C-alpha cells in the first residue's frame, strides 16, 4: 500500500516503468528493504510529473529517500523540493500551493520534472550500470514530450544523461552552473548545480543562483 497515486499525475503514463521493475538488482533489493521498513511509502519507480505540453523539462538525478521515494512525486517532501517548487511558482511555471505532498493540488504549467534514474539508490548514488539501464525509460519519457525545447539538468549526472539523450558530444558539454549548449535538433541543455540540501547548506548554490538558471530558461523559450 502507498499513500498516493502519482502515476495518475504523469504526463505520459505509458512511458513509465512498472512498479516492480526488475532491471536493477541492487535497487530492487533496496526497494524491497524500504517496503518492509516503510510500508506506507511509495517505494517504487517515480514517474515524471508535470504538464504534457511542457516546453521545459527539469531533470533530476534520482528519487530522494524521504522525498520522492516516500511521496511518489519528484522532489516532493524533501529539502530540495522546497527551493525547486518555490522557484517554479515564482516564475509562473507552477500553479497552486506546494505543501510537500502529491495531494497538494500543485500543477506545473509549461514544465515537467523527471529523473535520470527512477528508483531510489542507496546513499543517493546510482551506479553507472543503473543509469545506463534506466536510460530507456528516461529517454522515452523525455522524447514523448514533443514540445520540450529547453532542458534544465540539476547536477552532473542529470547533465550527462540529458546530453547523451540529445546526442551531444561529451567534449562540447562540460557541466557547470549556467552552462548552456544546443543540440543539432534544436534542444537547449542548461545546467545547474543540484538544489540538494548539501549544496544549499555549503553555499555552493543559493536561491538567486538557482533563479538565474530559470530566468535564462524563460529567455530561451522567448528569445528577444
Ligand atoms: S532504476 Fe529504472 S531500470 Fe532500474 S529498476 Fe528502477 S525503473 Fe527499472
């Protein structure tokens, strides 16, 4: 049993992994441990969340244990989500009120959030093989969103996964806060330091820096 039905909120449900996806043995074991320990939590691949007509895709790394893995909605219920959703609300990319639960009624407007890896990894660190294995789901979900033009990647792993999805050569896609590169098919990859608690507490990222990335994304949507 789980507390919500975030799959109902997924913009393209047919691209989502099944609840018991068996493809990453280490993550499956961790999922089972979490189900035993926290039976009321989501404890399953976390589906994308947002607007099916999104022009902006925000790519995270993987569900956080007490955030998306608990609630079933990306970045919902943990520290990182506070900054992400407040920023989306500030820039008109979300409507409603964020209260840290899939039942809060929050809706994204023009934006969608998805993760490069759909299952909770121990220590928030997926193995390379797990990133590669989940790539099919990530890319299927991304490319099903036909109006996406700008991708904001949160952190280096999301940046690399997004660059790979766009067919961008590694040499032209060095990760950095505010780094920007355009793919041959016209997508623009914009990268940001991850809005994790660690990055915020250490001063690597603050709200102003994060907002600048979204200001730039909006400029890219509507070039002057
Ligand atoms: S991370 Fe992706 S591929 Fe691996 S088990 Fe989860 S949903 Fe399946």
